[in-house]
C-alpha cells in the first residue's frame, strides 16, 4: 500500500460537490476501470468544512502518481471527464498534502466519506 492524501479547498458549494460524488457513485464500475488504467488500487473522497471553506480530501493508493495523472488527463471515460470538470472548482493555491500513515487507509474525523472505489 502507498496511500497519499490531499486536502483541496473548493470555490463551489456543497451542491456541486454532491452532484459530482453522485455521478461517481452511479458509475462505480467505470470508476473502477479508470482506476485500473491509471494504476490506482484504491481511491476515497471525503467532504468537510472548517472556518475557512468547504473542502474535499482525496486519498489514493498509487505507486506512480505522475503516470496516473498522465493517463487520467487523456482519458475519455465519462467519469474522468466529469472529474476534470469538477476540478475547475479546486483552489489550487491551497492544496495541502496531508501527513498520513502510507500503509493504512486513513480516516478523517469530522469529514464525511463521499465515495470510495477500487480498481477492477
């Protein structure tokens, strides 16, 4: 296992986040195929809010992050297209790498798990 987690502040409201997550949940088989293509074994997405803003936490179990990103950028799967559209709401200036135990699935107190998926 090689988990990594990023906290990403958002410029959209909760409705937009839940619509994105609902699409992913409705297409979990395609998400699993996308993860397989990207070399991602396991992915989880959480939602949370603090005094600053709404945020998501993305967790991936992946060995080659650069290769994974390159594949996802070229993918024409509907889940990857929707994910790229959702990413326009990310405040890229505030993306924070979270310190976690890379060998275990992390949990984040006070955050809600939106969805998780595993590669086929």
